[in-house]
């Protein structure tokens, strides 16, 4: 999708230099930057994705796993 935005000249110039250094298009630089910004400011999306994944996993725990976890936690310094 094409869009037009206004940004300060110094931000544009830094993005231009970065794009050249990384051998990427400006569009890719701006798109990745915006995607990263969105990800950092919507942590609930990450939590929801992790919760969905965990819900799909088998939650039964065998005795070996319980004992191994207890041993590991017992040795950990808190």
C-alpha cells in the first residue's frame, strides 16, 4: 500500500543513509521500522500469541518432568 507521511528532514536523511548502507529500499526501512514500533507498543499481541500456542500444547505432566524441574529449581540460586 502506498501512503504519504511527513517526517523531519533529519529523520529522512538518516533513513536514506541507513537504506544505502544496508542495501535496502527506503520503503523497506520505513516499513520495518514501523512494524518494530507497533510490536513494541502492542505487547498484548505477543502475550496473546504465546497463550494460544500454550493452549494448543498438551498440558499433562509426567512424574519425571516434575522431578527434573524440582531438582533444577532446587539447584538454582534465587
